C-alpha cells in the first residue's frame, strides 16, 4: 500500500465568540477523517488557527477596554480548551495574527500585483462619526426603504426580503454608538478574479474537487457571468495587517483567513524541521479543506484564485457540510438549544456527541438534526447496549485466564468482520460516516447474538467447561476489539480503553484483520455509561441561563439603538400591570453559585421574616460581599422556577446590554424593604 501525504484543514473559528455544538459538526467531521487516515497508515496533518482580524474584534476590544491582542489570546485559549475537551487533535493550532501569516500575506499580495490583477477606486460607505470607523452592513440598522419595517440591518430586510445598500435605509443608526451615520468615501483595493474565470470554471467543474451540487451551484450562480472584482481592503481604523504599498488600508479578514492554513503549516514545519514546500508546493501532497456551506464562495473561487496566482498547490478536495438544527429547528438561545461546547462538557461525555454526529454525517451538503430523544436512545442502544456490552459481559470471565493461545472456531464471524473493514474504510474515506456506523452496528448485532447463544455466564459455573468459556470470551473480545478499531476515528478514548483491557494498544487499521490471542485480560473498567435524560435537561437548562445576558448584549446598545432593537411592548391595561408585584428588597446574603459562570445566589428580605431566594445572572459584574445590605427592586410574585442549583423565587430588576454592562436597579434613599413599586 502506497502511503499518502495529506494536509487537512478545518475553517478557522472566529475569535469573537465561543465554540458551540454547531461549530463542532465541522471540527469533529474533520477530526474523524484525519484520525482514520492516520490509523490507516497515511501521513496526515490537521491544521487550524484562530481567525482574529476584523472590525468586530476591534469594536469588542474597545468596548471591553483592552487590547485586541489580549482579547484574541483569551479566546484562542478558550477555543483550544473546548477542542481538547472533545478529543479534537490538531497537529498545529495557530493564529492569523502571527508573523508567519503576515509574511504569506505579503507574498500573495506581491503575486497579485505582479500579475496585474489589482485595481484601486473609491467606495462610498456609511461612517460612524462618534466611533470614528466605517460601518459594515451588520453594524447599521434602520427602517426598510421598501416596506418601512423598523430595526432592519443594512443589507436586507427580514420582513419583506428586500436587498439594498445601508445608505438606502430610512433613519439609519449605528449599532456601535447609536449615532446617525454619515456618507463618506475611501480608497479600496480590488482583485480582478475575472481574469482567472477560465481556470476557475475548469477547476470547479472537473468533477474531482467539489461535490456535484457545489459545482452546479457555482456554475448557476457565479460562473455563468463575469466574476465581480473582490474588494480586498478596508480603511483604518481596522484590526489587521496594513497593506505595505497602501498605507492606511488593511487586508480584509477574508484575505488573510485562508492564508492562515499555510501559516499554521509553517509553524509546524519550523517546530519539526520539515520543508514547508513539501506540503504546499509538492504535487504528491493532497490538500483537503473541510468547511460549512456558508463559506463555499470564498473557498471555491477566491482561494483557488489566490493559490493559482501565487504558485501553490490547489486543493485536492473541498469537503462541504450542512448546518446543524436541534429538534428540527435552528439553534435557539431562549430554548436552550444553542449549546456551548463547555456547557455540553459540564454534563455529558464528548464520546456521545462524536458518535451521534457520525451517525448523521454523509458525503452531501444535507443539514443534520440533533434530536435529543434520539440522541439518548441511540447512544444507550448502540454504544452501551451493543458495543461496550460485549466487553463487559466477557472480560470478567477471563481476567485470570487471558485469551486463548489459538483463535477458536467462531463460524466465520471474525473473518466476515475483517472483510467488512474494506467497505468501512471506503465509507470513512468518502466522508460517509453514517454508512460506516450502520455497517459497524450490524457487526455488533452479530457479535452480541454469538454471546447470547454461547451464554458464558452459564459456562463459568461448570468446572469442566473452562476451556470452552475461555474460547467463547476470546471470540467475544476479539469481535469487540474489531469494533473498537473500526470506531477508533470516532471514539478514540474507547480504542485506548480497549488497548488497556487487552494489554495491546490499537495502533493500525489492519489490526482488525488478525485476531488477538494469548494476551492477558485486565480488570474491566467502565468505558461508557448510559445517558440519562436528566443530564440532557440539565444541559438545556444551563444553556437557557447563559442565554439571558448574551441576548441582552445582542439586543441593546447605548443611545436610540437600544429602543430600536427592543421596541416598546404592546400596551397593557392598568389591571394587567398591577399583576406584576415589584417590591423593594434588601440583600441580606449573597454568594457565588458553584459551577455556574454567571449566577449569584441572593437572599432578599422583604421585611420581617419574609425572604426570597433568587438566582441573578450578575456574577463577574458585582462582588457578592458588596451587594449585602443594598436595596434592590424585586419581582416578588414570579412563579418559582426550579433550576439545577435550587429554586429561584423571584427576579432582581436590572438594565444594560449584558456582558459587563449590567446595572442592578435600586430605589432612592428612604425606601423600605417590602414597599411596593407603583
């Protein structure tokens, strides 16, 4: 077998937010593919980086009163911790804000200049005079010029579907400062990729590099007409790399982001004494990109154009996947289905999600759905009931005997499973993990039937059948080991545990072709336990708790934009209003809630011996000891809510956009606990 040399990348996570389970579809899909290639004997590297540049990073750093470098360093560590928690192993994880990336950006830019593909012209944009920055479409909101709906973004209307320029909005407002934007012009630099139209059409339509539906999409939406020039620059202020021959202008984040794949490779090469050109300028090296369908345009038109112009390897294959839904709907913060990676890990084993996603992932762009009831049932049935059950029911009977010296006659079970390995390997290679899991579980069913029929728990009670018992368990444990090998790309920890149990580590795919004999069997340790519905419910509840301050941050800004983003509610009657019983209360005790990122537990006195236990999402903004003795406003007749940490019996009123900007409301001096707010 010829060893392949493969370089694999996943899209770079943006440094402006945490990893959630929707992101994990891609990183787990890629990790499984890479682990398979390595297990199969190929030389394969997995490269990634944090995507760190752009206006959003600059504005967030300003808001938080720290440098962009401090912000992206913190987020990079958080991302790496999340990935490690799910067993996602990169050979190098870098940052686009690195000297290696800047060096490659300069090189690509010089290639564009040399090829005569760069042009310059003025572009008119909306400008925030208070923030001192040009505004991207998503930082402008106003009234739709067609249907007159309020609170619409600067590129299209959610109500009527109209598309327009931000300057067309009626009464536009900057979401950065709340100021009214001005129309200003600035110099922008463009790359004319239409010059590469013939090449791009040939590359995308060859049938070798893209899924068929992607090739058809590009043909029907872009390649049927001249390609538009690519706006490659952004004017200052902007967090990124300044263009060396155009002072005051910076490369747009989508220019340096894919170059981050190469910068990460360079870091790995420097650390391991390897030649960078052996990976990016070597026709024997395969380059595979894994991305979501939302960034198809950049990776299948701009990126190949960049690589072609600079003289680097073109992608061998761009593997594109669909989006994640939960319960058939978009992930929702209010419903608790917008689940952060860290929140998942607080409650559930990462192996469960690795396996569930594998059962859903195929070679096409179809969206995949996380059905939580199915999630519980599938993990418990397949992983616990079929796979681990084989080992747990067999290993204990041969702990003192070990495996038989010769492999017994099993009626052809091991040989049939060995033969199936070729098809399972092809499924992995083609990213058809769904088919691979079906094949593996079919083998598990046959292995379990063998154990049911052989009944080793009865054989152990008959002294004259100890050799038969050893043989039965040898067969069962070898069939289990085959499954563990085939599942190793998906469940690497299970493969490690199998190696520990049978005193022989799993290192290569072809170990599935030879039975293991004569080795000792160690004491069985729990491998995977059943998922409880209560664990899933607790995860959803924690996600809902996290969502409240985050949604406030997304919905509010200082100035008139706060009202625009959360319009006044429908009018209510006086009788409806007085149903809400708001009272002055005094904080008599306050403490942090263990394992909760944002909650403080407050004991509120309403006067006399009447108290309320309230959980408030103000941790990190207020120190518990400084709240004690303070008067607050409490919604005192709110129905009690059972939470993972206890029962919350009310709500403390606060204002602000969320994050660090939360402001607990207090009455003026003289108010007394128990007094009603009218």
